[in-house]
């Protein structure tokens, strides 16, 4: 299996039943303004049905993360959560 890293998804396009997710990496940070510059890193293309299933799984992971985080510290910690979809 190939592991890839990206800072964020910058665009999602859906056309003719194919979802295309564009990912970017951090290129630089302006120390004065704290603005970041992102550089395109990769694109993942998948059938729309697979994308919709992935979106459902991500929603479940988000719910698990929120359950683990104290309401006063939401976003302040990095919980370890895994979710394996049923085949």
C-alpha cells in the first residue's frame, strides 16, 4: 500500500459520475502575516458511488472524534480514532 500525505483538500469536482479530489501541501508560511501558500500535490479520482460511501464514513469518523473531545476543548486535542468500513 502506498501512503501519501497532504495538508488539505483544496477542491472537489464531480463530473460524469467521477469525483475528483485535489489535495495540496504547504509550500510556505509568511512569518509576518501568517498566510500560507499551498502547492498542488495530487488528485484522486473515484466513481461517485465510492465517493459517497467515503463521505458517509468520514461523517462517522467525525462523530467519533467529537464524542472523544471535551466540549470545552473542541479542536484543542488530537484524538486517535479509527473506523473500518464494513465490506
